[in-house]
């Protein structure tokens, strides 16, 4: 990880130390393991320090992330509008976690934009929008959770990272690296994990809580999708999976059930670009993954109003499910040369 910007760090430190508390932490909409882990990890560190910290999430999240300490205190905005608004309005500092485009704040966008106190952004996605006063942006970092840990250490809060905070932060690093499969070329990531282990976390237990906690319906859905809803294009080194509303209903789909499906086609020999389309009410959600040089964040930005990291990105299309798939199929020839040039095996 690159060194912190000392100027930004010092400013944030002064604010954090001088304010009483009442910090609000906002992760991105549909928060994943890194967003929830970073938010709850940071909230716990601040609370251990004696500050008041509340996590307000723009939406609910998967069951397999609900074991973290502090989960029961999270305000899920659509379910607690009044309390969420009151928490943000009375906050002295707003900390946006694991996103860098204001649209990712979902229904909380207007509160983030109009926030009058100190605002801080802690994130690891490329191309940050400067919607916060202080931006701690490290796209080279494995996860926001690793960044939160290093940040806390750097400003002198290491003693407040207890086992519960370490568990949440470990969850963030583990999920954002696909269990230490990608984004782990920086030795510091393993040093961070090593320090979290020193704090007494049980990494086997955390892995199991996240990855061995699925319903039978979810496993059947995965099998069905692999068998019936996947197209493989060896000539483009690409594969696409799609999850229609009808299939979701058939397998009693709940949030989180399709987590990591998009990675599955990358296990096929010769495939290094994978896509998952999920039919939502009025739009189609797209997830993209790649191995190697093929930049899915660029693909998402140009074609699906999205973004993300080079090897993991997402976007959306306000069109029918069929139109999204047709669009994808028609784009492949355009990217053929690049897909061949960037092939990994
Ligand atoms: P996922 O496929 O897991 O939903 O998202 C993977 C990554 O893509 C996220 O970490 C996030 O950086 C990015 N991402 C997902 N959806 C969107 C989106 O709609 N807009 C933008 N800008 N980024 C997204
Ligand atoms: Mn992340």
C-alpha cells in the first residue's frame, strides 16, 4: 500500500480527536462483506475509543454478514428512515466507506450531499469523486477493511482494535480477496491479517460463518444456473450467467443467494471474462469479473453505467433482461481483439 497522504491524515486525525463523537458511517448500497466489515470494524474501534458511532446502511444485506458485533445496531435506511435521518442530521462527522461515487449511497445520497459536518471518504476503488471533504483513497489496497486497519493504526488507535473489530475487518479482507485468491500481491495484506490473528480472531470460524451458511435453495439455484443459464464463448474467452426473475422466484431467492456466482465461470479453462446478469424490478444488475489485464471496470463504465476495480466491477441497465443479454452478446465481437490479447491461460 502507498503511504498515506500526511496532510489528509493529520486533518482527519485532528477532527476525530476534537469531536465528541456522534459519527455516522455509511457503506455502499447492497453492502458486501468488505463494506459491512469495514463499517462495523471502524464503528467498533471508535466505540472502544469512547466515541459514539452509528452505521447507517442504504439497504439491507445478506444473512451471512449478520454475525458481526454491532450488526443489531445498524440502521437500515429503508426500514428506519426517521432514525437514520435523525442520526445523520445530528452527526458531527460522516464517514463514507467502500464507495467513491455518490450514486452508491442509494437513498442516502441527498443526506450525504447536504451533510454540514465533516465528511470523510475511506475507499479503495479507482477514480474517486470528491464528494467528501477528506478523501482517503487507496485503489492499490486489497480492501477497504485493510485500509481502515492501517488508517486506525496510523492515527494511533491500534489499542482500540479488539477481537470483535478484528473479526469484522478480517471478514472484509477475506471476502474482497476471494479468500486470499486475488488482490493479495502486496505483502502488507498478509501482515495485516497476521496482526488481526494476533488479536485472537478465529479465521476458520469466520470463513465458515460466511461461506458455509447457505440455504439448500441457494445451492440448487447455483446448480441450475450453471446447467441452464450459462453461455460460454471460448472464442472470446468469455462466459455469461443470467438470473431471471422467474428463476429467482422458483428457488425462493433472497439477497446474497447469488453472491460469488459471477466467479464460477472463471474456473473454466480459457475463460478470463465473466458476467452475471440479475433481473431486478425495473432494471438489470450486471456483475463483471476478470483474470489478468482485461479491465472490467472500463467495460462496465462504457456499457453499463457502472465501474469498480480492474478485475471486479458492476453496473446496471434500465432495459429488459433480454435487451441486457443482447447488448452483452453484441459487445463481444467489439472486445474480441482485447480479450484475445489479454488471455491468461
Ligand atoms: P458486485 O459485482 O459484487 O456487485 O460488484 C463488484 C464491484 O463493482 C464492487 O466492489 C463495486 O466496486 C463495483 N460496482 C458494482 N455495482 C456497481 C455500480 O452499479 N456502479 C459502480 N460505479 N460500481 C459498481
Ligand atoms: Mn471493497
